């Protein structure tokens, strides 16, 4: 302490600006190993009295700073530096570089934030929502538009949300003995690599009825993408089906006689599990109501 004023701020990168504005004279930050120039510029702006410019700099790195603080610095900072080409190795044992304290979604968040700061080159990731007539969007799973005609087949489609938690659902419903039932069995017995179908469950060991498969339309190339589909997407599809059974949009007779295949288009950079769940639930709910003629 010097004349009642703290000379050095130790820790919590998220409060650098208010601490400096309140009289602190410096900071010791884990994130300074990743973007020191931003903190230096912020420090200068505070010294010059330009708090608005300093605020914008703080906001620019706030999300990444919070990730570093949340994970105690070492694990997340080393992950960031390695992504930037600064080879600092893995965290000391028993800490893990991924799969322990830091899940795949967090690594993906770090990567995206580093791209925004121009610390690494953005990964090219092309994707698009399915287009064209709805009846022609199921040919890749073995159901042509001709098969849909005259086979008691129902169709529904809806999209929901904003990037990167955008989601689209194309739904096809039909009797177990028809083309949809055959496609359902084929997807389970001959899964396509990167597009593996997932049985919809309400909770462990409890599948929903009508029996429903979720088929991703965008190739799953990493565990983070897979966890978005085999996680919040699966749970949201199940909840939407249950809600529509309870609301009588899905007739009781359909539960044992029909099957569903929901083709799910999930933005490849989706990260927010809660928002993705909400968007998938809304899209699946609308697709079901459209298929069963209950659209409001």
C-alpha cells in the first residue's frame, strides 16, 4: 500500500479496467502471455484518461480472459499458446490438456476467440442449410420423392436461432412397414462415417416413441461438434416429441405404428449448449406440428 492506494493488481483478468480506473498501478495476468499488447494499450488508455477506449479493449478480450481465469490459467493458456504455434507443451500432470478440467467446447471457444483477435488464422468451415423442395431432402438416406407419395408419409421442416447456434430440422414420419421404416433400419445397420444416426432417448435406457433417429446433415469432424449433436440436440428433440404427445399434436396411435427421422443441421461452430437446446426444441416442435397438420 502507498498512501492508501494499491500499487499492483494480482489476478482476475476480467476486472483489469475497473481496478486500474480505481487506482491500481499494474497487473499480473495469465492472459498477458497470450495478448500482452492489448493489456499494454488498455493501460495506456487509462493513463491518458480515455476510459471508453479502454472499455472497448476490455470487452474485446473479456470472454477469453474469463476462460483463462475459470480454468486457473495454466491449462487454458497453454492450449491457446499451442494453437498460436508457441510450443509450450502440455500442462503438468495430473492436469489434462483436454477432457479433464477443460472440455472440447472450451477449446473450441478459445480457438474462435483467438481467431477474432487475429492470433491464428480462421479455419475454413463451409456449411449451408438444406435447400430445395422438402420432399427431395431425404434422398441421401434412401427416401426419394416418389417413395413419399402414397405411403402415408408426413413431412415437416423448421429453422431456428442465430449463428453460431443456428439449427434446422427436416422431419419425415411414416409407418414402420414403409420407406421411412426401411430407411430407419438402414441408418442403424449401415451408418455413414461422420453422419452417424443417433437414437433419440428421453433419458438413459428410455427411448421416445414414435421411435426417432437424428441424422446430422453436416459431417461431424471433431468431438466438440459431435457433443453438440449427441447431447443438447438429442435431448431437445426428445423433449419436443414428448411435449407434442402430451399436447396431442402427435396422435397416440402413431406411437407404435410410426417412426421418425429428423435430419438435423447444426451450425459447425455451435458452442452454447443451452441456446442450442432451446433452438433445436423450437425447430423440432414446429416441424412436428407441420408434419401432423397442427401448425399454429
